[in-house]
């Protein structure tokens, strides 16, 4: 079973600060997704990165896929309370629909 | 809007009971998935289905079974509930290798 380790597991910072969340694996994935989950809801897709080295921006969120397609990072600039939630990375196997989810990072932004 | 609904938001069952969790999607998606979510472990795949009457084991199928008699409905069955099956259960659907859309989850407590 492939494993995706996320770090940190918990992060609590003040509004306006920057942060980076990491997602690491020893396995290679065809693509990698990032989801955000809010209390009482299921995860919602934020972005999919497909090419090694790819960088995608979603407003204040920047996602990067590692060159070797084994790791990814999520950087948030000037964090807002609305960014609070559980962030999950998920790697897609080659040739099938299965996703392997990371262990999750619970982010709290303090106003 | 894609909608994935789950039959219950909260369930409390006794050890040994048979438990049915129902999931319905309204997007005519071929693929449906059942995950369980536990703190620090992320989402782990229990079973998935690519088509009606078709099922495949995920990473942790022991103690569970599934049924997919209609395209829009995917049921997860706990034949004899045990306390270690206390968890959050999430259903998802997708069309091809694209976004998985999640339901709101069922929080199951087995006493």
C-alpha cells in the first residue's frame, strides 16, 4: 500500500501569516490532488497537478508537484480565517481510478 | 450541481449488529467509492465500484461488503459491527479519472 505523509499534522497560525504544508511519498503518482474538508462536510477538490515540477495558483494558494512526482506542497500567502480546515493530498495510481490519501493537515487560522 | 447524499449523518449501533450505509449520486457517474476517515490516518479506501454489480476491494475491506444494484446507489454493509469500526464513513463518485465528489459523511459509533 502506498503511503502519503503530510506535515505538519496540525498548524495554528495568526491571520496574515504565510504557511506551507508538505505531502511526501516514496511512490510515484500519475497526478496529485489537494482537497479541503470543513467540519461536517466531505472533502472538496482544490486542484490537480499532473506534470512533474508543475505549479498551480488558486488566489492565495500555490500548489507544486515535485519533479519526481513523489511529493507536493501547498503554500498559503496571507492566511485568512476562511482557510481553516483539514487539507488532504491524494495521489492517483497509474492506469486506474484509485486515490491514495495523505494523513491530513488540520489548519487553524486565528483572527 | 453534483450531489452525493448519504442516508444518515450519525448512527449509533451495538456490537454484532448488521449495519447498512447508503450512498446515492445524481450525476450518472460510473465510479463510486467508500472510504473511512480516522484522525491521523487520512481517508482509507474500503471498496470501490466501476459499474453496476461490479466491486473491487480497496485497502481495508476486512469486515465490510458492498452492493451496487443500480448505477446511482452504492451500499456499504457491516455484517457484524465491531467497536473498531467506529469511524467517519465517506462515499464518493466520479466519472473517469477526474474529480471525486464526496458526500457529507456518516459518523458511526459502535458500542
